């Protein structure tokens, strides 16, 4: 009798690299896991806009979120200059 074993899905290439990079970042700065780098908002698809002149439009919301993301990223980079590779 054979028992079928479900194969684990393969992780994308970037996943393993990201895990190692995050481990290195944690070694450099123990506060890293509690203060992760901000993630940019997801851009709406062009088809999500109804083209009827809504106020606010879905893209207005997106641009506001992008402004907030840029501010949060700038603040995060100031808190973690060692993670920026000394380019600042």
C-alpha cells in the first residue's frame, strides 16, 4: 500500500533571500522586527476607476496613501540609518 505525500509548495526565490537579509538586519538592530520597513500601498488597476469624475476618485485615495507611505518611509529611514548602507 502506498501513501501519497503532498508536496510542499516551493517558496519563491526572493522569500529565502529576504529571510536571510532580515536575519542579518535583526543581528545589526534588534528593534528591526518591531519596526518593519513600511510597505507601499497597492496601486488600483486602471479598470477600477469608473471615469465619471468621482470626488474623491479611487486614485485620489491612492495618491494620499502614497504621500503617507513616503512620509512613513522617510521617518523609518531616519530611525534606521545603518540599514540604508551609509548612503545618507
